[in-house]
């Protein structure tokens, strides 16, 4: 189960390895809801010290949100992008 990375304590992560996953939600230009979501493996990390933990928290601040799934061993750095596309239903609302 995913939760905010800021909720995870050092003790929860100590000695564990995690896959860092970049998630980009491609948003509609009109309604700003996702058109699609792109996930990409970035690299593996291991949290051994408080410094590793703090570096992870620092890295997370440049993203819209950061989530962790401790059971699956994955950390998701989530961002938004506006590719210039619009949902067909949003076009109909604009035109009609």
C-alpha cells in the first residue's frame, strides 16, 4: 500500500532496498486530469544510515509528491506534465 514518503520513518526503511520509480502524469490541458501515466525505473537504492534517509527526503522535495510502498520495495517520485493534449469529452464541452 502506498503512503506519503514523509510519513515513513527511518526505522521503517533502515536496511532495506528500494526501486526508485519516476511517475509522470500526462494531464489534459482543459480539465487537468490524467490522460495517461508513464512510469520508468530510475535505479535501486539502499537505506543504511540516517544520511541515506535524509538524502532521500531531500531528493523528494523537487517532485510534486513522493510515495512509498514498503511491502513492494518501491518509492515513487510523481510529477505532472501538460503534453498539449485534451480529452475528447473536454473538446466536446468547449465546442458544444
